[in-house]
């Protein structure tokens, strides 16, 4: 209860430890499961790794459009949507150390576009978990999605980013928002909120920097 006697929302309390940390056989099983889903032989962290920007990258940026976005003060996680041994919907956040955090709070649900009762499995999003400060001072955890690696067992990593984000919007985000708008009382039971990270395309001027 809060100071007014109201039940507090079922939010995660820390972006550093957003759930229950998997260990032992469960951790190894989850790592192998994700590697198999993405067609990888390595069970290491499956997300793209940052590279240091150098002058040799300038020509590549001049040839093609690219996406830019504001850096948020959060932590990067993959969001893995799957089902447990009993067929129940479960979600894991995967950090860059390749630790898996089971989301044990709230009532997170990602419905399929044409069936609110069914849910996404074998789906991996890439994003950033942040804590927003609202105008009234309240803290609100939010997962900002900037990529979709796999959707319903279909690996999307060979598609253009715009296509991957399109799949996320149509198949995951819009059904999720429609559900939440229809059942607004469920907002209080969400461990965090889902949104797409604001990005826009940009082109680089052909002239070389001074």
C-alpha cells in the first residue's frame, strides 16, 4: 500500500535486477533454446555488439541511409517471449552478460493479432529498459524496443531494420496496445510498459569532415 492506502502498481523495482535470475540447468537450457531459435552454434549473448566508430565507416554511411536515436539512460535487454513446460506464457529479459531474468511480477501478456487469448512464443525483441520520471514525480519502468530478432520462430535478422520494426509494430505492439486500451484496469498490473524507441532515418553529407 502507498501512503494513501492504495495498492501500489506491480512494477519492477530495479532495472539492474528486473526479475528472478535463472541459474544452473535452467540457465543452460534457456541459452541453448535461444541459440537454436536464432540458428546459432554459440550460446553467448545473441544480440548485436557495439563497434567503435572509425573513419573507415564514413564511406559506408555515405552509401546508405541509417537510423539515429537519442541515447536513453537505461540498460539493454533482449525480451524473450516463450511458454513454460505447462504451456503458460512466460517472459525473460536477457542482459549483455547473458544472464536470464524471469519476469515474475505483474500480468504481462502479448496477444496474437487475431486472438487475444493466444500469445507470442519463440519471439525475441531487442531494447532498453529505462525508468521514466513522470510530471507528478512517479517512476515508471518502460521497455523501449529498437529491434525484433525473431517472431514466432521466424528469424528476422537478415531483413532490413525497417522491416523488422514493421513486424514488431503490426504483430506485437499494436495488439498489445489494443488489449491494454480495452482493459485499462490492467495497466496497474504491468511490470513495465512497452513502447518503440523513437528513431528516424538520416543521410550523411557527401563532403568529408574538416
